[in-house]
C-alpha cells in the first residue's frame, strides 16, 4: 500500500479566491479540450489528404499534418499538467 502526503486545504482563502481557483481550473480544462480538438482536426485533415485521390498533389501537406498533430496534442497535455500542478500548489499546503 502506498502512502501519500497528507494535505490540508488552506483556510485563509476567501470565497472570491475559491471561485477564482475554480474558474482557473475550468479554463485549464477548456484549453486542453481546445488542443485536443485541434489535434483531431489536423490529424483528420492529414488522413483525408492522403486518402483522397483528388488531393494527391498535396501529399506533402498531408504528411506534414500527420507529423504536427501529435506535437499539438503533446503540447496541450504538457500545458494542462503544468497548470494543474501550479493550481494545486496554490491552494494546498503540506501538513
């Protein structure tokens, strides 16, 4: 069984601070979903360009989009984790 650090909620925060933290957390989630949506669109566009015969002239663009799509997702995921850790650090303190 793994032991985890016990944390307690900072009690010096007022309601306005809690609401700001919630807004920031939701904004972080929305931003990640925007990165994910962009990943899906770029990946789908790259696959479509490669699969449709009429668009074979843009084969290089399709390959480029397939390479860029995972990079976009990775950037979004790393940013999400980074901001999430900073939010937790702000409103929690070690016991």
